[in-house]
C-alpha cells in the first residue's frame, strides 16, 4: 500500500519512478493470483419463492388467492399464497402453469404435497383423459382440441390439433398445467372472478369450469368438422368430378378418429364426478349437478363423432366404388375401340398375306368391296357400343 501511495503522489507531481511502478505492479499481480475465485453459479431463486416475482417465471401464468369467491389483490408467490390460505383456513390458491419443466413441477409438488405418481404423469405429455384419486387430492387430465383452419381438405390436411390440461384439486388449492399452444385459461379465470358466488363453492368449481370449457370447445370443433364432411360429401357425389379424392376422405376420417380418442375417455371421469354417491369429498354435492350438465354435452359430442365416423366410412366406400366404376367405364371404352379397330386390322391382315390364289385381288370391285366391308362393320360396331353406352 505504501508503494501505491508513492506511485500515486509521483503521478500527481508528474514524476515517474520506475522502481515504484515496478513494485506496485508486482504487488497487484500477487494480490490477483492469491484472490479466491468462485466457480459456482450464483444461486437461482426457487420457483414461487418470496423474493421472486411471478413475471420472472415463464411457466407461471397466474397465481391467486380466493376468499369467499373474491381474489386477494395482493400478489403472492405460490408458496406464500398457500401459507396464507392455510394459516387463515379460508379460501384456496389457484396456480396456473404453462408447460413447466420437471424442476418447476418438483417445486410445486413439494409445496402442495402432490402425489409422486400424479406428478410423474403431469411431466409427460399425451396422457389419456382420466380422473385419479390420491390422499387428499384429485388429479384430472383433459384433452384440448383446436380446429386448424384450411382452405380445403386434402390428403395432407391437419384438421384438429390436440393439447392437454392437467388439474390437481385439493381442499385449499387448484393447480392447472397446460400443454400445447391452445386451450388458454386466462379468459376462463376472468369469467370466474366476475362470478364470485361460483368461486365461493371451492376448488371443485374451477375443475368444473375447466371441464365445461373444454367440452364446449369440442362442440365448436364438431360444428366445423361437420362443414368439412358436408363439403367432402358434395365432392364425392358431384357428377362433374370423375375421380373423387379418396385421400382427402381418408385423412378426414383419421382426424375424426383423433378427435374421438380425445373425447371418449373423458366420459368415465365426468360420470364419476357427477355421481352423487361417488365419495369424493373434494367435490360438493351442489357442484356435482353441474358436472352432469357437462356430461350431457359430452354425450352429444360423442354421438356426433360416431355419426361422423360412420358417414365418412360410407363416403370412403362410395369414393372407392366410384373410382372403380370410372375405371370400368374406361376399360369398356378401350375394349370397344379395340373391337372396332380389330375389323380393319384383321381384314388388312388377311389380304396382306400375298397368296396367289385370292380371286378378289384380281377383281375390279375387290378393293372398294373390302373397304366398304371394313367401314360398314366399324359403323355397325360403333352404333352397337354406343347404344349400350360403352362409348
């Protein structure tokens, strides 16, 4: 430090002492070498911790505390929100996540006490719609469906796109996990917050609202798919189209099957939720009647999908039959023209064999007679084929 002060005073006076500068440089180099450098990454904030804002986590869409149906205006990390609710023994926490990572889900599971098997299912996409009971909580999986806009149905058209919403329901919390680029729940949350008398019934109301929202989207997709099926049906039976696009019919049928796989498995969970004797203490009796209404809407969608599937199967068979009929017509035309062309071919072949003893060759009328025979025979055959609609 003494050398540093001397070097600094020397610079102020305009005097440069080489020995002082060298000593100061050696001292700084020794200090830099001895200084400890940490190679550990600075500590990251845990998901939902008190010192972390919700906007810092891409996986958190929203987190709110609801008491008596009203949302607490104070912002909370989800762990702080849960502590607040459990300390007051009033209300519940609604945490919304979008495509969380495994680490994020582990943090949430630890805070809310979620069952490991349910958390493992929530980590993976493409789960089958289901409802599972665990100690003190329910785990529901719902498939979301989005109709993909397109100009017309072709053999490579994508008509429906699927996603998932997973819901953990406890006595004082609801955790929703959304996977897929559609199925947003922000509007649904705002709609429920505008109806506090529904939220006052507890977390099961959120599960009902999500199920109702998903099934209503099923109905909208079914209406749009029906329009595509009508267009395909008109194209199949349009007499101006000789060869209907069987690939488009088959692709639409495949998309209907994908739609069916998302809808049909949901019937059993809704039936269990609507059952007044299901023994689900987390679902109040007054909420179960609302699930019956959702189940009724799902049955309507299921019936329409079954109708779509049967109709598309019939349209596919009709398309293949029309293609076969068109091919048969082409073969008949080809056969008719081959039969007509066979007469002059055979006649020319006979008289082209150059035998010496062929009396017609030396007759004056031989050539016009043979030509007349060929023309008359071809005309008669053409008339016969035309009359029988072969040509």
